[in-house]
């Protein structure tokens, strides 16, 4: 594997993310620390140690309870038990549960957490455990039911067409149609030396009656439990009991909290950035008896869902008695995570970095400090077959992030090394001048052959026209080959005009290059920092 670094400002990343990864003070003021300052992790340890006492017994009990059913790996249990040590901390990452593991950024988040867990364990002389927090309470089902897989020179989108009926996506169970979808998937992927192993993993996890959340978590642990990864999430009775006081506080202080978030968002905009998440009056959802997750909103001095009302006392009592009926939103989830686990750092993508920028004062309201927010590795994988044809084309990697029409126009301009019209015009002019001279010579010898000399010149001119036509066809054919190559490269590097990491299913690379591809990436990136985009030839 060969690696090249590309500055984020050469790709489609937000100004906020660009400035964050270059440690600009204008954006760092919205965070507790600079992720690339070596002192930040030491400082975060002090914050963790100076906070409220951490219930280590609860952490171990909760994590064992949560991971039951995902794996029987002894390594997972060993990792969990390390939290009994008061010095052990966690480095978190997470996302929505997705069909077949989702796009490549799932892997990049995971390997970033694993790499930094190893780095920090050595640096801080303590156990640092990589934890993948399943967003197992989200209900945006449509966002997690499709994947994009390269299919020749184009992309194929596979869609699971089951229904969620508004319940949390992680709880939705696959129906029998998942079996047909797997068949479609492996028809597109084609057989390789690694297909049977990949099929076994997918069959074991993505099957009828299995839930989205269970399938996703089991797949992650199949791939990374040997690297020390464990799982966590808030859709758990023990977790809800432990953090119900946060839910109560978020409702009692909702006006103050909304003002804090509004001010942070306004300050971001004033600095020329953007607010990633829209601020609302509530940061909680209510779980209806049928499993639907409905927004809890404050209006007319009451807390309301689509079908019920609570006054403040009723809501507080409901949360205290049945906390499992409540679910945190995107702002409250980090507070929940950091209340359950001793989190030294959170690994997030560009959008997550952006919404954490809205949350510094929100953390303070809960008498907490934000952990180090570490960008995940951002990567484009370049297959060797692509690399060979890229060398023959006049574009850099980042230039392929343009419309195909613009690339084609630029190629035609850059590839016109010969002016064919000028070449043949000069050739014909030379022949005409020579013919005129020779006709005089022939006329002096035999005037009757003057016309024949002219005909010979016309035939020669006609042959030049034929040659020019053949040359033009040759050039066009070569252009067609190259334009097809340009389209193929763009489709693989920027599918659907998106970064590969956000679009392409990671299972494609696993099937083509083997399960060890992720270990190869871990080894390649162990001494790298996620402060630039990495172009990696495989």
C-alpha cells in the first residue's frame, strides 16, 4: 500500500472542518482542546479524574450486559473487565446501524479509534479501550437501508424494502427479503478467493428475524474484536436507569438549554461557520407502546407528543419510573455517553465535528467538559488497476471531483498536442506549390501532359483528405477510450459525485482484497495523523 496526503481544502470539506484540522484558533475556541496538541489527552485525564466519582462496577456490568448476544469473544470480556481499573479510559466512536455495515467511513471511524487506543495506552501508561457506540435509538430508517456497490464502471444501489413503522431502526427485524438481497449483493460483487469467507460473515449476521442493530454490531465485532473493540449503546435498561437524571435535567432546564445552544450556533455563524444541527425546544424522544419514537416538544406550557400531553411533574415522574420510554437526541447523546463511560476522546466525521462545535457550553451546563474530539481518518482507496490508467491521464486525484462534462472538456483541450487542420493545410499548400512548379517543367517537355499533371495533383490531394479522415477517426477513437477511462476513475474515486468513503460499501473491498485489508490499513496508518485526506493505493 502506498499513501499520499491531500489537504482537506482541496476536497469538498466544510470550512469548519478544514479550520479544525489545521488548528485555527477561530474554531478551536468552540472546543475544549486541540486534537493535535499532545497535551490535550493529558489534560482530559485530569478532567475525568476531577469529575464525579466513576462507578466502575456499573460500567463493567453495563458493558457485559450490552455485549451479550453480540459475541462470545473472550477478548471482548477481557477488554470490558479492564474498566474495573480506575485508570482505564475509553476512546469512543459511533454511528447509525447500517445495512451490511454501511459505507467505508464505518471502517475508518473504527480503525481510528483502535489506532489511537494503542497510541494513548503507550503514551498515558494505562489501558485505553476502543468503544463503538451504536446509535441504536435513531429512527431514520430510510438512511440505513441501502448501500452502493461498484459494478463494473458504474455503481449499483441495493435497497432493503422492509418497513419500520416509526420504531427505532436498530430494533427493526429483517424479513425474508433479506435473503434475496444477499443474492443480489454477491452477484454484483462477483466471486473472488475471499467471497466464501465474506458470505459466511454476512449470512451469520444479516438474516431473517435478526435486527438491524444486532446484525451491525455482530459484524463489527466479527471484524475487530481481536483488535480490542467493544460495543455500547443507550437502548439498554441498565443504561437508562443510570442516566435518567440527565433526561430530567434536560426537560427542567429546556429553556436555558435552548438558549445556550442557540447562542453557540449564532456565535459559530458570526465566525463564518455553520450550525450542523437545528436547535429545538427539547432533546428527548418518547417511545410509544407500539415502539414508535416520537419527538417530545414543549408547547402551551405542556410537554407533548403527537398523541399525549404531560405537565412538568408528570413528565419528571414518568422519566423516573420508566426511563426506558425516553430516548436522547443528537445533542444529548454525547452527554449520555460521557456520563456512562470515562471518555478521553470521541472519534467523529466532519459532520460530527461540526455539531460538537455547538456543544461546549451545553456540556458545561451539565457540569461536564467535552472530551477531545478527534477527526476520523479520511481515505480514498485507489485500486492498482485504476492507478495504472490514472498515470496516463492529465488529472490529479482531486480534479476528478468535478462534473464529468467538465473533465471531458478539459481532457480534449489538454490532449490536443497536434493541430491536424494546420498540418494538412501546410501539406496541401506545399503540394500545390510543388505541383505548380512541376507543371511548368512538364509543359516545357510536352505541353499535352499539362492536364495529366494537374490530375495527378488532384489525386494526391484526395488521398491527403482520406488520410486526414483516418487520422481524425484514430484521434476520436483514442479520445473515446480515454474518456471512458476518465468516467471509470471518477466513478470509483467520487461515486455519484461524492467522496468514496461516504458512498461505497466497505464490503466491496473486503470481498475483493480479503478480510485482512483492514489490518493492512491499521498497520499503514499507525504512525499517521488524521489531519489530511489519505489517498491509498492498494
